[in-house]
C-alpha cells in the first residue's frame, strides 16, 4: 500500500482545522461578556436550552432522592417492613432519578462543560427545599443563606460562562483526543491517580480527601466522554450521522468504565464518612475537575476576557459556599429528647427525667443509677 503524499496529509490536516474553526462561534464583543440583552439571548439559545435541561434534571433528581427517603421512612414505621426494592414508591424514585440523569446527559450536548457541571448545586438546594416542604425537616438560617448564595452563583455562572458554541463531531473529538494538551493532562492525571491509589490500597489511607480526589480524577474523564457521546448523538440528529465512527464507541466504553469506578469509590467514602461531609466536598471536587477538563480538552475558555473568567470563578465560589451551608451539620441536628418529663406532681418527690441519653450506658435506667424513688414519707420504694 503506497504511503499518502505529503500534499494529501497537509490537505487532510487543513480540512480538520477548517472544520474545527467552523465549529466555534464567539460573541460579537468578547466571549461571554455577560450582557443580558436580547442579542445575548439570541446568541445563547442553544446554551440556555442545555442549562434548562440540566436544572430540570437536577431538580428531578432532588425529587427522586426525597421520594426514596420517604419510602424508607414509611417502611421503617411499619410493623413488618418489606424490603425497599419491593416498594412501588421506591421504584418511582429510581425512575425519576434515571430521567434526571438523562436530562443532565443531554444537557452536555447543547452547552459547554464549564456551564453544565457547576449546576449540580441545584440538586443539593432543591433537595433541601423539598425535604422542608414534604418531609417536615427543619429550615435553618444557614439553609436560607446557602440557597440564596447558590442561586446567585448560578445566575453568575449562566450569565458569564464562556460564550462559545461548538458542534461536537467525531472528527472534532479525534482531533482533541490526540492533541498535546490532552496528552500532557492525561499523563499527569494518571500519575496522580496511581500515587493516591497506592496510598489508599497499600498504606490503608482512608482520608476523605484521597477518596474524593480519586473520584474527581475519574469524573474529569467521565465528563469528557459524556460530552463527546452526547455531542455526537446531537450532531447525528441535527446534521450528519456520527455513530459509525469508532471514536463514538471508544468514548462510550470510557464513560461507562469511569462511572462504575466512581460509584465504587464514592460508596467507600459514604461508608466511612457522613453524607453531610461527602456531598459538599464531592460537589466541589467534581466541579473543579470538570471545569479543568472542559478547559483543556474542549478549550472552552479560548478567547474569554479576564473579567468574564473572574466573575465566572466568583459564581463558582458562591455556589460552593451555598452547598456547604445547606449541608453543614444537617445530620447532627438534635432529635426529639428520648425522656419522659413528669413535671411537678403535687405531694411527690420524683425524678423528672427518665432515659436521658439514648447513646450512653445508662439508657433505660434512672439518671443517678439508683433503682428506687422516695415516697412522700421519705421511705424508699423499689421501682
């Protein structure tokens, strides 16, 4: 087989570059200038559709989580509780979660990673609102402040995210996949992942930072593959079929494998630490890794102004702070006191508290350790 002529190679490379150039569309005056004018909406209709899908998907996930939680609570109150997987309500929550994740998946086909990934804060804040309304959980001042900060951060993220529209075709993904930026990024990521995995497996280090950093490193690969698969499906529907290219199936395998290992590591973290600790740290680590992946692989901040980047990062900070405030000490709230208050009984000298500490060794006994009480005449009587 004859080798391709140098002229043919240059022509093919030029064609790929021309396609990539045509795939990018920038705003008229600076990428992502944040103007909420009519021209901004016209330029960002596709982005806004992706944002809407992501927000709705995250809210549906919040509803599904609360439905599953309600199913567990109702089952625990029954005299003969059934396994949760036999509950119709629990399966309804699972179906809703699948729909929400589908919405998130589709959103990556219409908007940049740097715009979709931080919107995960809507799932946390939405879950807090739903739990207060339907599960009768307490609404704290930190919850209100956290929701306000998360909404303000979301507004800044949507308004000041990179104003770049990119059609994801198979040739585009192939070009980025072999680019030197991504190669260096993957070498560094694999090196860090192997070092942390060595300390986790061989040295037995179970620190939450190590576990969730491993999850975040896998998440960066996941969002790259998810956007590639979703983008190629969207391109196939709106323009030309892309599902016949091998890169599509390679990205599907990477997406599934990275998701499986993420879930495994995340389950280990939730077994060792409380959900109130894992959720905000995982959200922050995931979002940062996804933003870095979008910048390096898809070059989503290419041409963005410094002020745009600064306000975008400030919006990320506000959403992070909001998630931390909403989840802070949520599992440490005091339950109703597990003692009986007799109050003042005329003519009787009785101890006013029984079973003061359900977690202590004296649970079920009188607080002073005695097994008797005094009658009005001063005599001791056995309980």
